[in-house]
């Protein structure tokens, strides 16, 4: 079962799977009630969680804390 967005904590690392893409993200800061600035640990780019989920959640959607 995926982790709820409101359970994300700043400074922790998460594995996001959605539509076949696997990303390892670090939560950098909270930018809204259910929005976070996330750092992609593979490309070092910054995203907001809303951007990553803008097109919906696929059948393979999963969000888990790694460490």
C-alpha cells in the first residue's frame, strides 16, 4: 500500500513508482498543505510532488520511504 502524501517528511528519501518510472526522491521542503519540493537523487533536478502526479496515478503507483 502506498504512503499517503501527507505522511511525507522533509529530509527523508522515498521511492516513487508511477507509470513504469522509478524515481528516488528526497523531500527538501514543504511548499503547501499536500505539496513538497522534491530532489531527484538520480538527476539532481528539483520537482514538486504535484508535477510528478499531475497526470494521475497509474496502476503501478507506489510511494514508499527508503531510509
